C-alpha cells in the first residue's frame, strides 16, 4: 500500500524538478544589442585596489536604446553605465568595479543589465584576489 503512494509522489516531484530546472537556464533577451564581451576574467589581482572592467555594447536596433537598470549581484560590486539613449549603430557601456579589499580568493560576480525595451543581458566578472607575501 505504501509503495503505491510513494511512487506517484516521487514521479510528480521529479517532473516538477525537471520542469523548473529547464527554466533556470533561459537565455537573457538581448535583441539588437551586440556586446564586445559579456565575461571578463581579471586573472590574479592584488588585494586592495579595485578591479575595473568596461563592457561596451553597440545598438543594432532601428530605435535608440536606453539602459533602465544595472544590478550587481552583491554589494562588493558597483557599477556605472551610459545613462543617455544610445542611437542606432552607436555604443554605450557598463563599468563594473569589484572591491578587492578584504576579499582574498576566487570570485565570480554577475551584473544584470535591463534596457527600457525589455532586452536584458548578464555580464560576468571573475578573478582571483591574491595577498602579497608578508616578509
């Protein structure tokens, strides 16, 4: 009797897990926006000074595009971006700054960019913060 109840429940649980796992990897909507890169690897960087990456995009749409928001994944990363509309075939940028002070080791940070058109992009910065050897 117990087997007949457990099997349907486990089948339902697995089906839900598969369904929701597929939606977690939906690609961002980037219609008409071409980025110079969407991932920047700093490699090994010294602890202390901030690590700065500039991501540049070109608008291939007929209409001007405006960045609505840029959301870093944590407080250790700050960003600035082109705030005025970017016309067709013109470029804009997002600058991501990672604060290395007190953060030794590997990092991987995500920055979500949303345009007023609804287009989105995910930018990624990675690196390894190393401490200078103490003498």
